[in-house]
C-alpha cells in the first residue's frame, strides 16, 4: 500500500524558496508567474493492508516527524499497490 | 490558473533523505515502513487562461529550472482557480 504525503507551508508563512524560484523564472523570461510556493512530497511504501489504518498511521507520522505543524499543513492520500 | 508540479527522483537514484526519514520512522516505533522517497512539490499561480498553453510553459520551466532531468522526473497538473 502506498501513501502520498504533501507538506505545504501554511498561508501567511513566508516562503523564501518559492520567492527565489519565482525570481529565477522571471529572469529566465517566463512572465505571468504570479506566485510560487514550494512544499515537500513524500511517498511511503507501507506493509498495512487496511487503508483507514494506514491513513491514521501516516497522519501520526506527519504529526511526529514529517511536518512541522506550527507552520506547515499536510495531506495524506492512500492508494493500493 | 494553478499548476501543481511534482518532482521525484528517478528509479535507481539513491535517496539519502528518504532513507533518513525511513530510519527515523523506524526508531520512533513506526514499523512496516518498507520504503520512503522524498520529492518536491511546487505550486505556481499563472496568469495564463489556456490550460494547454499553461501546461506547455510549465513543462518548459521544469526542463530549464525546476527539475534536474538527469536524475529527476516531473509531472505537471493544471487546475482552474
């Protein structure tokens, strides 16, 4: 079973990395880029066979290790195979 | 218009960051984690109004700046609003 986790900065939290990407895109000639936010994407292979259980466990992993919940949001998607 | 870009390491490319996450999860007591791969997730706000055009432009941004296509794959999804 696979879990896909997206970790993104909360609204209002400054994102200097996104700002740097935005500036670089503009200086490369890509105009019309109004905003860039960079987050993390984590793929986990799990031994669990129950999707509900897996989702709960991965949420716990996010709370404990993967995300800094003071400044970051996370979403968990579970998929078969 | 929004673009969501996922940048992941190609199969076979070592992922020390994913390995570190995997080890940390195990030492925190989360068993059954068989593999972890970490990638990047980039959200772009674009001025474009045509989804096809936007997708082509974002793919070009990936080739030129966002992804290292020697070791990374990227996927682009375009969504309204």
